[in-house]
């Protein structure tokens, strides 16, 4: 799997709630599934799919198509105790997301966020005690 650890891949699968796989032939992470996301008391069911991925030195970046103008940038950093951040994206403020990471080639997660600019609406970090906290 190159520089991607199994723990980081498990963290990606746990965060997204569906099975993901890494293709050494293409060097991409792939996956799709159906999720229910609760916005307050309003549960919304959606089909999500990984449409772009980048494997950096110690990080995995995934662009996930969610629904309408909503997309996610999932950032998993580290090998043994991976740290996860999810950034909500407004697709109206960015280029098409299919192959976005492959085309832009960000060198770090911070560089990726800078390239996304106003498309980043909110960011959250997964914590063991509290679950998700807003950054």
C-alpha cells in the first residue's frame, strides 16, 4: 500500500462509514456508500463517493461527493494514531471536484485548504472523548 498505513485506511473507513480500498495500480483510494447524516434533528440520507484522492507523506486527502453543492475533504494524518479532520465544502466556490486533488497536487493538507479558499465552510476534528469538535 505504499506509504499508507492500514490504521489510516481503517480511520478513513470509520469516518466515512463505508468500505474503502487502495489500488496500487492507480495509486488512488476508492469507495462509495450510503450514509445518514443528522443535521440537528433532521436526518438526511445520501449516497457518497470518493471522487479524488491524494496520498501525501503522512496524510491521506480524500474529496467526497455528498449531495448537491455539499462535498467533504477528509484529511487523515499519522500512522499509529491517525488524526482525522473533515472539512465541509461548498462546491459552488470551487472547480469541479472529480480528480481535483490529482490535478491540483497539494503538497500538504494546509496547502490544500489554501487552494480551496472560500469553498471551505466549516472544519471539524475527530476527538476520542467528545466525538467531533468544530475547529
